[in-house]
C-alpha cells in the first residue's frame, strides 16, 4: 500500500485519537530498585493502559493477554508476584454508574514505595513477603456478600465498620461470614447485631468457625432444658432453609 500525504495525516490523527498512556518517569528509573523484573514491569504498564485508556479498573488476565505474548497463567503468576511484593493491591470500590461494589487494582503501594526511593529512605525487602493477595481478594468478595444479603449498597459507616473488622487480626474472613450467616438466620440483619456476635467471640478467644460452633454447643449444654410440647412440630425448619446464606454468590 502506498501512503500519500493525506494517508499519513489520517494515520497520525487516528494514532493520536487512540489516547496516550502516562507512565511516571521515576518508575522507569527506579523499577529495578523496587525489585521489579522486566516482565512484571510490562504487566504494570498494561494495567496502566487498561486503567487510563480502556477505563477498566480490574482487567482479567484474558484481557491483558490480548496485547501480550504471555499466556493467562503466566500473567496470573506475575500479578500474584506484584501483590506478594506489596507493589499492587486488590481493593473494593463502589461503582456509582453500576450501583454496586467491585474489585479494583490499586497502585497506592507502588506509589508509596516509589516515593520513598525518591526520598532515599527505602530498601527493597530481602525476604519473601507473606501472600496478602488472596486475603485482599476475599475482603472484596466479603463486601459483595454483605451487600447481597442486605439487598443494597453498604453505607459509608457500614463500609468503615466492615473494613475495621477485616483489619482485626483476630477476626478471620470466615468468622465474619459466619457472623453474617447467623444474623441472617436469626432475622437480625444489622451491623449492631453482627458486632455483638463478634465482640462475644473476641471476649472468649474464638478464632475460627470450629471454635465458634464448639462454644455454642457448650453454652447450649448450660441452658436449662425446656419441657417438650405435647404435640411437637415435625418436618424441617423451613425458615432456616429459606434464609440459608449462599457464600458462593
């Protein structure tokens, strides 16, 4: 194909209108000091592209693969590595357009460490950091579970309370799900009731669902037995089945 002057003008216009990508100069200068490999750096650049140009906050590995020579599994491993190095995080954010909470890749850890390098008071970690990526993703799922059971977006105060629970080292994600499940089953779906359950567990050093179940059994043994009704009801507890919490949704 022969390019004329008009062709070049049209091509230049099309390229400029496709948008541009902003990459901080400090990141290009200091990415090796952050402990980033070339492939990890390339994944970051593509994440910047999806955020800035495509307006996508949480692109899937399949979408990233469209413009990379890596397969999805390799991209997943590189993203996991960025999270392990605490240069990338997955956080929940409220999408006002869609009216619901969604996950987003957060670059805040990267900018924080990059700023420290520029100020000369940061040294890359020499030991492998614990994997916090899976936990962060679980927190995002927990937000969606709460919103599904409440049937609405959480208020700012409720979001702050949920974040505070997640940051408590003695409250696992599974315990928070269990407290929500009990609130649903008992028809007391509010944060005050859930908080009372969690406070009781903390007072009695409950750290997992198994301990919570054993604690309930112990309490039930101490309660005086009530006289059985003359005609006890038969059949399954329909209300328990009706309000059974689906944690996979």
